[in-house]
C-alpha cells in the first residue's frame, strides 16, 4: 500500500510538471518570410540550433551552419534541405575553443557574404572539464562566452552594414546561479562544471546588455533568451553513461521537446514584435526579468572591457 502511494505520487508529480510545461510553452506565431536574408547559427547541426535552422530555412533564409564537426554539419545540411526544400544551406567549420578558428571563420564570412541579417549564438557545452585552450582560457568559459564574444565583435561590421539586423544570444535560466568575480573570469581561483555554465550564461546576458548600449542608433538589435530545459546534446560530455541516460530520460519525460525549445530563438530572429527591442531577456516568446546581476550596466561595461583584453580585440563601438 505504501509503495503504491509513493508510485502514485511520482506519477502525479510527473503529470503535473508536464501539463504545466505544455500550458506555459508558447510557439512563435510569426509567418514572416526570410527570402534574401542570411543567417549564421553556431551549433546549428543539432538540437535547438538544428530546429532553429530548419524553421528559418523553411522561411527562405540562406543558412550558414557554424560548427566544429564537418561530418555532423554535412548531415544537418542534408536534413534541412530534405525537410524544407531550401538548398541554400551551407556549413563552415568553427571551433569556439580556438580564437584562430573564430578569426578564420569570420574572415571567410566577410569575404564571401554580402550581408548578414541574423547571428544566433546558439552553441554551448557543459561538462568540458578543467583545462585551458590553446589561447590560455578555461575551455568552458571560452566555448560558452569568450568565443561568442569574439565572434560577435568580428561580425559586427557586416551586421551593421546589413541593418536592420539581429543578434540572438541563447542563454539559460541557470545564469541566476552565476557569480561575478573579476578575479575568477577564467576559473583562475576555483571552478566547477556547474559554475562554468552558470557564469558563462550570466556573462552572455551582460554582454547582451552592454552591446545593446553600444549599438544604439545602428538598427542592430541584440537580445538573450532562456530556451527552456530540453534533452539536447549539451549533456553529451557527462562521462557516466548511466547518469547521462537518466538525465535524458527525465528531460524527455518532463520538459520541452527540442522543437519547443527552439521557439524563442525563432521568435527573436523573425518576429516584428521585437524589431526595435534590444538588450532584453526572453523566455517562452515573452520578455522576462533576468537576475539583478544581469541588469547591472556598470558590471556589464567592465566585463566588456575585460573581455576585450582576453580575446585581444577592441571593438570600434563605444
């Protein structure tokens, strides 16, 4: 009898969470076409990035998938073409753990593309461990924040010349657990996989805030979002197969599908409702209030300046 009660309680809990999630999840309703538009999506080869790429390709956009694995990018390209019928899909190799790779990627984009209408900083990773990249940065912090920071800055000239254009930064609600310690930007003093992910998403929010200030009057907008919790390959770096599989089963049972999780990225990339909105944070296709730290303009400005030093690039916007 006791066991039956426990099982019943577990079932009720799962059903309640699932029903709540379904009722609160919003879908991008905009039917705007994107014919003639060019979109760069980091991590567009899988998960939320792939679903976002499919939707924008279906609207007629030229899609450039930026990811490290050429094999997975080719597979994603074929899937997008098969699903949407849009053949204007390309992929370019990009390793966010290498500033050299980022610079080469951007040089290639600037040479080959006449315009860039939307940049979606979607790629992220968790559980990468505690080691430094070839550039001397903590690998998780570089992949999730310093890499996208440099990428965005290097593509700004093309985004500005293509205005009106948009930058979409995929953050996470986990940013609320991040810490702002300017002596630990690269996990120099202490670290954990969880803190790396939380801090990198907090920094991405602060980058969004400061960049929106610097882009005033350019008709280039930048916004951040929490996609919702979904079973994506962001968990692929969990070393234990058992733990990873348990996590994926729970996420598949309780939370969003990848298609649902992509809706806010799509909304910020296409909706007329946000064409003049910048420096904000969204979830479920609605504006939300991020953490207090995420809204601190002085901290955002200082982080930007420190980030410029780390990536060894100074933007020409102030």
